[in-house]
C-alpha cells in the first residue's frame, strides 16, 4: 500500500479541496438545471404573449380597414368666416410700432 502513496502523493488538504469542488459542481449543476426550467417556462409565456398581441393587432387592423372602406370620403370644409369677410387686399399691412420709454 505504500507504493500507491508513493505514486500518487496527496497534497495537504487536497482531498478536502476535491470534496469542496465536487460539492460546488453539484450545486452549480442543480442551479443551472433549475434556471433552464424557469427560462423555458418564461420563454413559453413570452411567446404566448407575443402571439396574442400579434393576433390582436391583426384583428384591429382588419376592423380599422373595414371601417375606413365603408366610410365616404369627407367633404371639403368651408373656409373660416374671417377669410370670407376680409376685404381682398393685396398690400400687406405694417406691424404697429411700439415705442419704449
């Protein structure tokens, strides 16, 4: 048995470090497996939400297009009253001069 120890010399604390690394690896693996499950579920919910919004958009676009197609184009509005009452003058009016005291 002393031949094995001679071939594989152990450093002081090496076994403890190995056990700690093995424990950390198991904990990390468990964490990332759980994270993968959570992210997969989240991705499914996001995809469902996006599909619902796309379907809603398509329905609203169809409704908007059909309501626009059934309407008559608007008639041309009458010009405002102040345009009709103003005297047709081609000379521009000067701005009032304000004197400062």
